[in-house]
């Protein structure tokens, strides 16, 4: 090895770093080399460079082209006791930090969060979504997250961030101030609320949460099924009408199935039972004068269903005509 080869490996004249996707910070590879007086430091857009001496933060450089000399390394000059001017060459650790926004990250509740709901009492809620962040306070990030590592990536800190998000969400929703149905109906407002809850956890590591979105907010399957059933009953209102409606729909479905001899027989039997129930309703009920008038749309719906039953042979033409006349008489 020649003397020039030896010297080229010992002194650094140019220091720069090109951002790598998913990388938050690197320690510039010096390989026991020293930095020359007048060396060129390039800090690209969205980067910050920090100089360290024996673990202590020295000077910070923002985007731009910098010539390293005593005038722009005041803190490092003090740390290294350069009382009589710049010492060249010198040794220092140089770290580059990317402050670009890290987007497209996913978060979710590994286990359902138990909240106290105003309407339903204790509920277990699952939530999933996306978020983004960036390094805001480089000094705090370098001390609390980077340390003396050679490289730090987004995947290295994601588990810690997701754990902080889950804790913040549990705290924000645990009070039950807003009913679950209201939360699910206005996810944009809830996203902003949870972003504010997440921010303090990120800030302690020198990060800022730049965006936070809820993409799914749900209950366990068995709880959701119970709520769906209760909602259906509230919409229908009249249990008797609900049973008739469900039965007529089942008959129509069975009749539409191809090759279903047994299904058609079952549909006919069910249709006759439902037809007799509907036809017998007037006989067992009090006098028509005492019965409240049914809305017109309800009478027409019943006539339509009776016609389907007649078409299938569940009731006769005479029975259909008699019931049709009765229903039309109620709305005159």
C-alpha cells in the first residue's frame, strides 16, 4: 500500500448522506478516519446533521453546504478544548437524521379495548387505522431513540409507537364520554381526538404525529349481532308484523329455488299456516269499529303478500278477495 493510499483512508474531505426509505438516522461511517480542516459537509433537504464528541452533542447543521472550520463548530471547539484554533485533522462522530414524514403506517388494537358506554354499558371495542410521523426534536430523538446505534429504521421503533397508540386510545375512550354509536358515526372527529391523545407520547421521543386516521371501529361479532337484532326489532316495531314479513319472505325464497320439491312443499305448508293466521286475524279480533284504521301503505303491503300466497296456492281466490275487500274498506 502506497503512502497516498494510506492518507486517503485516514482523512475525510466530504461528508454527506442520501436518504434511504424507512431509515430515520445513521452514524456516518468514519472507519477510524479523521476529518480535515475545511472538509465539505452536505446536508440535504429534510435532514439534520449532528456532531458528537465522546457521546456529547456538539454542533448541529441544517440543510445546505457547509465548510467545516472553527467558526461554524463553536460547540465542538469548546468540547475539544481547541484554545489556540482549529485542530486538523480531528475525530468526531457525525450522525445524519431524516426529518421527512414517514407515511402509510398501520396501527390497531391487538386486543379489544373495554370502554364504558353511555347506552350499552361496558363494551369491548376494536379499532384499526393508519398514521404518519416525523422526527421533530432531533436532539431529544438522538438521546432517547438513536443513542450510539449505527442505524435506526422505522421498523425498529414501530412496535413501541403502536404500543403507545393503544395505551393512548384506551385512555381517551375509557371515560365513555361519547356513546359508541356517535363515535362510529363521526370518525373524522374521533380521529382528531385520538391524534391529540397520541401526541404527548410521541413528543417524549422527539417525534410528532403528523396524521392519524381511524379506518375501522367495531364491536366483537357476538355483540354486533345482538345490536343488529335489537335495531331490527326497533325498526319493525310490531312483532306480529315482523313475523308475518319474515314468513312471507321465506316462502318467496323457497318458491324461487329450482328443483326444490321438498322446499316447495314446506313453503306451501308454511304459506297455508301464515295465510290462515292472516285470514283468521279479523275473526278473532274485536269489531272493526273498535280496530284502529291501518295506514294505507300497510294495507297495500298486506294485499301484495296475500296475492303471493294465493299465487302459490296457500289460500284460495275467494279468501284473497274477501281479505282484499276488508283491507281496502279500512282505508276508505
